[in-house]
């Protein structure tokens, strides 16, 4: 199963930062049922940050590089996102070279930080080894709110 946890890229600065959002719905498959109702699992919150970071790498490299998760220094949840919440992912590059990048990130709901992670290290690999470059460009135009022309 594949989860798309970025609906829109709100802003980005090449290999510096990205802000992206996800509108959640009760109908999505990833909710963990608890006695207090459905909640976003810890791992899915981390995945949302990683997907935002991966889009930053793709956009910054003109779709030639992709981020592949290696390690996470630390991560913590402050409140459980619930169905209907709009997740705003903020990812900042801490360090980068030609082979890897380290980022920090946080997720906010209504301006309150609900999840954060530090020292997320990822390898930078050739994007064409993972997905069709044409499909990636089409998805990027959609996430950026631009009309697809190809």
C-alpha cells in the first residue's frame, strides 16, 4: 500500500526548506483506532515529514535526486492528529553534500506543533531508479498548484 501524505507544497527554497500540507480524512486507511477515537500513528507522522523532505530534494535537484531515509536522530509526538486536521509539515535542511542530507522537521495543526523530528538523515539517490521522471514532474506540478502541460 502506498500513502501520499503531501497534498500541496505551499512554499520551498532550494535545499533549504519546504512547507507542505495534508488534509486528513476519516476515510483514509492509516488511522489507528483507540478508545479516544482514531489517531495518526507515530510512524505515519514521521513518514509525512520524510515525504515533504523528499519533495524538497526532488524539486531542488530538478527531479534528478530522491531522498531515501537512513536514520532519525530523535522524534517526538506532542498531540495526536485526528481525522479532519490539516497537517502543515515544515522541513529545514541542516546539512547536505552530494551523497546525503540531514533535515529537521515539525508538523503543526492549527499553528500548534504536534510532532517534531531532528537529525533525519537521508541518502540522495538517482530519482530515475525509483520512479518515472515524467510521472514525478506531473505530480510535482499538481502539488505546486500548477496546471499539468505534458
